């Protein structure tokens, strides 16, 4: 097992820090967030320590997202929520606080007012899009 002795999620995996586990198998763990955005806010992590999306191997990522789907469906049905967000942050600028790859499942109601992604009303210019495309594709 790959681990980081300073990582809070690795300590949760080792059971040296208690957690409220919703799902666990030999490779992944899902537990309730102690700073929830909403009731039932859950974190799903691989038991191997990877800092972010760029580090986790594809096969482990695929297996983890099967768990994300399973737990999301469970939360949706059992808590009778209107919907849920699946959120995954990479690096501090994007909001990653714990440097152990993790996925948030955030239950939502139609009236919760928690947060919304607002799509800009101003369409990007074609040349701007082409320039970004050139940079990314090299």
C-alpha cells in the first residue's frame, strides 16, 4: 500500500483517525465529510496515496469511480435528495486542501442555495478558442 504518514486521509485509512464509513473494500474508502457542505456529503478515496488526478493510475481511477457511482445512488435514494454534485479538485488553486486524490459527493436540494456553476452569457470569440486549442495541442 502506498501511503504518506503525514496525510490525514492515509491516517483515516489506517484507522488512526476515526471516520464514519459508508463503504470500504480493499482498494477504496468512502466516508462522511466532517466539514459537510450538506447532509450526507461524502468523500471517496483510493487507499493508495496519490496526490491528484495526474498521479492515480487509470485502472484505480476507473474502480474508484464505480464506487463513486454506487455511493451516489445510495445517497440519492436513501436521503431522498433532489440531486448531487460530483466534485474533484486538483491543486490548491482549484480548491484541493488535502493532497490525497479524493472525490466529493455533495447531496443537493432544489432550494439549498449552496453553490451553482454559472455559465457566462458572453460567448468566446473563435480566435480565442483557436489559440487555446493550438497551445494545448502543441
